[in-house]
C-alpha cells in the first residue's frame, strides 16, 4: 500500500473509530450511573472526550502493529475500560446485564446512524468518495465492535451479559474465567473461531437489519 493510500485510509477510519470507542465506553458509564454506580461519573468517564477513553497501547499501538504485521488482514484493539463497581448497582446481577449491553447497543445505533448519513448524502447527490467511504467505515467499525463485544466470554460485554442471565451456580463458574478470558478470546480469534462462527454470522445479521430499517429512507431519497 502506498503512503498516500495509507494516509487516506487512516483519515477515513479515524473519526468512526474515535466515535465508536468513545460512545461505547461512555454508554457503559451512563448505564452504570443510571442503575446506581457513580464510579465512572466521579472519574470523569461519562464524557464524549475521546482522550478520556483512549488506551495508548490498545487503541493506537496494537492496531497499528497488527495492521502492518498482517498487511491489514487482522486488526484488534481496545479502549480504556470504564470502571464499574457491580456491587454498587441496585440489583447487581440483573443490572449488570443492562450496563454490559449499553456498549454494544450504542455501537449498533451508531452503525445505523452512519447508514442514515450515507443514504442522505447519496440522496442529496453527493458522490464524494471520501465521505461515502467514511460512512461505510462507520458502519463496519461499529458492527465489528457490536458483534465482537457480544461474544459470550468474560471480560467481553457478552460474557458479563451471560453471567447476569445464568443461575448463580453457573454464573459463578463463568465469572471465574474472567482473569484468563482475554487470552482465551485472543486464541479463538487467531484460530479463526470467533471470525468464522461468531463475527461473520452476527455481522451479516446486523447488515441485514440495517438494510431493512433504512429501506424506507432509501425508497424516499434515492
């Protein structure tokens, strides 16, 4: 990839990625405060300031290294997790489901909004490749975050949702995986299990849902 093409790709993805991680983490903090835990609020993490959520290694260094090491074939990164004290929630086991779900839900909503912007721009006759590619990137990035974070293994949001839904005995067994969960997930990602059997089917479902929701707007504007 030429330098100019790389710079353009970075510029296309920069804004969608920043919005995706910022709103995702802020949504967790907002949901936690709503259900009784003010930890994130007191630490200033319920904010749309991306600097509060960026992790230098997970958000910048790791994705860049993986991009160059795999020629763009594999990307992975993470933001600074919003601190949540689940014992402070009014109904810890039930409310942790909503707190965990808030992040992925915000990503799906953002994917939908990027889709709306793309349809509106196309309906206005704007054919500028840069902006249309940014909208496509916004949909892709957010659907990846939505699907990946729903993978049912702690410490991902899907794992916390699973813990909240299971009976106590089974929930405790799943929760004990959390200290090793990151390494297990990474192993499954590298082995292709997460991509082939989770990300692709769920993202296909997500794209289908967005197309269905946007079809009335497309019929009116295009």
